[in-house]
């Protein structure tokens, strides 16, 4: 019998101009059943990444659990982990962040120690320095994040969770190729012009105002970006063509805007209706560029990470 079940949602980040500052939890899940304790971690997997990810102590989930234990001066045994993953890997949907949050949660299960959110983020950021996927994975919903340097030289992740309007639906176009987050970061410019910096700051602020005041007519403007999307698009066939839909919202009923999800390759569309038709358009544009894709309609997950213990 499982000792506990851990569920962590996937996420989309950046939301256009809000680079490294905003993330949204999605109804794609990493589920981990923690079974009888053993001396080491033994992992069996189903779903995305099954058969390709490590099944021993080198797995990211296990490494994170061990790291937290060492950091806190605690000793934990291993465990049998049954992992079922719905989050596509290396597609900009927070798969690594979900694994990191799951690993910290496994430490909590095995040590019977409940950690504060600040501690969870502190350990998580050892593995991933930006928190716009980590925060939605733990907290759910729409989360605005900010990294703050502390006097001890460590970074603290400040988060504000916000409601997501029910009227805004989400469609994902997931291409059949991966994009490495590290490589996509290296593709970004190290310096920006003042005009480009102002452009992004204005639109990142605009997105929060649009969501607060229901100004959905400005949604596509809030997704425009000069910091990351133009520099990453050349690495992904079809991305530029799908992004063009963000300039064509007045031609497609219900479409609010389109952006790259995280570092890609997934493209995300926001809509009030006609999600199926919008997804088909995205898929067709990718197909015309020689790319196969999956079109998936998802909900916003407002709960975030859950840990359910079995009755003993």
C-alpha cells in the first residue's frame, strides 16, 4: 500500500512579456506514489518520459529529496516510487519544476517534517534559479514571482498568487520536438536597449491590469515581447508562424492571444471560446512547417501541490 500520494501540476511561464516573473499552473500532473521504505530509491514510471528517465538515485526526484535531507542534517531512507507523469518533457511546461517540488515533498513524507513555503522555494532554487514554474507547481493558480537577494547572499523567492479569470480558456500546441531550457537561455541577449526594456516592462504590467480589470481586448498586447520570444523562435520550426496568431486575434473569434510556453517548444493560446478551432489552426501552422504536434485543452489548476497520506 502506498504511504502517500504526491500530485504536482505542470505550468506555463513567462506569459509573453512577463519573463521570469509570472507562471500559471495547468491541469497536467506529475503523480508520485511513495511506497514502503528501502535503503535506496527504486523508481518505476509511466507516462511522459517513462523508459528514458533514470530509475535509481540519479533521478532528479531522488536527488532533490537527498539534497534536502543533507541540507537539514537529517537522514532518510529510500523508497519505492511509482511515478505517473502527464507533463511533456523539455516542452516548456514545467516538468523539471514539478519533479523538484515532488522531490522536496518526498523528503517531507519520509522525514515526517512539514516545510514552510519559504524553505521549499529555497531548496528548489538550488536546482532551478527562476521561480515562475516552481511557484505555480507548489501554490497553484496564477503566481507573480520576484527573486530577492538576502543579506546572507542567498536568494528568496517572493510570490503573490492571483485569481485566474474563469472566462479565459487555454489551448496548448505541443510540437514533437524538444527545446533545452539551458540552450534557450544562452540564446538570449545579455543586454537590451532602453526602448526594449521599457516595452517589456509596460506589457508585463499591462497583463496584470488586464486580468484585474477584465480588459480582454488588450490581452494580445500584453503578450507582446522583445526579450525572449523573438530570440527563441528561430530554434523551433513553426514557432514564428504560430506566434503570428497573436497579431491576428481580430480575425479569429474567441482568440485573445498566443505566446511561447516557457522556453518552448509548446505554444499556448488564450481564448474565450472556439478552443477546438484555435487549436486546429495552431496545429495546421506547425504542420505546414513540417512539424507534428499534439493539441491539448487544459484548465488552470488552482490547488497546486497536494500530499495525501494513506491511512495506517
